[in-house]
C-alpha cells in the first residue's frame, strides 16, 4: 500500500511528546511491507540536510497582497522518506525555534500547512491508498480531501486519523480559513457547540470526515465515547462509533534496550538471570545516588519521568514522591513544564530539596538522565489524569522498573496489578483507580511493602519479557486500512 503520514512531530528531529515517537515507530514498522512517507512542516529548528524539490507552486498571499513560491524539501529519517513543507516565506509560520507556540497563531500555522500539503499532493499526482493524519494539526486534511479538492479526492483512496490526544481540539477562527481560500460553505464540519457560543475546531473536521478513527489504545477508544473524556465531541463520536477503534502504540525496542544502552553505566540483557539484572540495577542506583548526592542506603527508588503538563498530574507526582520518601523510599522527578508558572514552581522545589538525602526534583529535559533513571529505579510513578496511551510505562518495564499508575486509558491496557489480576503471567505493576493523593498513596504503600518483602520479581520478569514492538500495531493498522480502502473503492461498471 502507499501510505502517507501527515503530522506535526516526528522523532528524533521534531519532538515534543509521544506523538513524535509514535509517528516514527509506526512508519518504520509499516515500511517493511508498504511504501511509506511522512510529511512535516519545515520548522526552522530542523538542522538537517534536505534537498529542495523544485515545484511550481505559486500561492496568493492575502495578508501581503502578493504571490509567493512554496518550497518542498526531501530528506530521510530512519530510512523513511520525509517531505518538509515550507508554507509561506512571507508569513514565517515555522520560523520560531519551537514546534508549538502555544498561542492562537498555531491554528493559522497548521491551517497553512495543511493547505500547502494538499496543493503539493495534487501537483505530485500520485495515488495514495491511505492518507494518515495525526491529531488536530493535520486533521484539516480530511475536509480538504473529502469536500474541497475534487482532484485530491480522486487521488486519495482513504483517510485515517490517529487520536493521540483529544484534549487538544485545535480551536480557530473562520478568518484563518478565509485566508487560505477555503470555501466557507463547507465549515459546518468544524462547528462545535460550547457552553455559551459556537466555536470552530480543526479536530472536529477530522473526527467527522475521516474513514477510520484510531485511538492509541483500546482503553482510550472506550473512554472518548463518554462525556467525561470526549472533550465536547460526545455526540459526534457516538455517531461515528462504528468507525472508531483502539490500537495500542508500540515502543522502539532497539532504542530502549538496557543491553545496548550506551548512556547507562551498568548494562543488562533481558535474558540474564534476575539476580544479575538486579545487581546491575543496584549498581546503576549507586552510581546515580553519587551523581545526585543522595544518601546511599538500601532504599527503593521511585521516579517520575514526564512532561509536567496538567494531563500528567504533576502535583500528584510531587505529593506522591514526598510521601514515599517519608516512608522509606527515595524519589526523583525529571521533567519540564510547558507553562512558565509550573516550571518556576518545580525550579523552586528543586532548590528546596537540593540537599535532601532522599529526594530530588530535576526540572530539565534529559534523554541521558531519563535512561539512567529507568535503569536504576525500582518503580515508575505515573498518576496521569488521563492517558491516551503512555510510552514511559512500557519503557520502564523493559528496564526492570515496575510501574505504579492510574488505571486509565493506555495504562489500563498495559499494567496488571496482582491484587486484581489472577493470571500470574500477566501481572507487571500496580494501579489505583482514582487520580487522587489519598487513593494513590495506599498503592504506593502497598508497592513499597511488596518491595520490602522481596516479592517484585514476577512483576519485573513479566514486564521485561512482554513484547511492545511496533510490528503487532502496524499489522492492526494495516487491517483497518484494507477495510477503508475497500469501502471507498468505486463500484465496477
Ligand atoms: C500523546 C498522549 C500519550 C500517547 C502519545 C503517543 O502524547 O498523551 O498518551 O502515548 O500521544 O500516541
């Protein structure tokens, strides 16, 4: 099949969160059996060699009342062909050293991006079996293909949308669409009823018009059909129930392998004996304690490795870690917040606990330190308010670190607690059913008790031996693609 992904992120070149890893992981696995490429905005922060593809694409620019040339570049990431789209040299959409600006301008940037992708695909004039969109940033492609550009409708056999996070709805104002000459007779698909007034959401356009909607875990697929997690789309999603499915993301098992990880001091293969694994982990812990100036005692270590976005519940991370260290554990939090105020709060905590014997707050992004934490820690604490999939719990298990999670979304699909799960081959972590401190602390206590009694071994073994590669999810996506392509095939005359 010819599959084209359109996305705002792709690891490792343009990454903010798990979306970037998912796009690369899925495309890489699909490439073994299909013809796959990825289209991204040409952010100026990308420092890579890319060849310009000469195209005659002149767009009128209303704002500046002149026409301009649009450029497209080609490169390869992980052997996947990647096309980088420059929107307008005059409006400098992707000029900033950031992927998202977090302001109203984001909708304008991605509206221009989608429009340019559509024009590019028309000029390229190649048949595409599946145009695969990711979240609100590329969701506008669905109405562009299905309702606006007839020539694109002929080229693109089907459109799929992966829902990585419904909470980002891509609100915008109609004047942004006017600028790209989008016919305002086709805006019904974006219109959402708020409490007091109607607003427009790019995500809604994708949710209403894509042939398949795929959430990044089966658990999240069920949750988005409830008012609490539907982010205002519950009626529409109910109508589209038959087109919704959930496929659990994978992780790149070559990238997250404690045997080959050059950034950790003591490596360990997954087929080593448990004693050898635990010895390597203890050595990693000791080295980490030295590095961070923590007291070196035989305490269990709990870590949080996360963006400190509201979704991830950073306040509960903080309270959980402080609580754990008041028992007999050590705690470390690593991560940054997109919000200045939150970041400042965690910087202050870092200062407060700078010399604490058992607790550290490290408000930084560090791939290197994160790997060290997985390799040293006994537990990963993940109290997310909601979690479409979550990748860190899967990575943690590969590094013999036991997850303690809120039972929600993808965490529900991946973590099985011995208190509730009878199948001893499945149990691999602990969970609590409400993202609140009073409930979470009971589970932290319970996990620490299991550690004290030296009964974590089955959990570690099960977690390490399970496969989370992208091969199985890629096959499931392929099955959905086949259905939607077949459904859209024109009837034979
Ligand atoms: C988003 C979700 C996260 C998921 C990731 C990749 O970041 O919040 O749960 O793992 O996308 O799909």
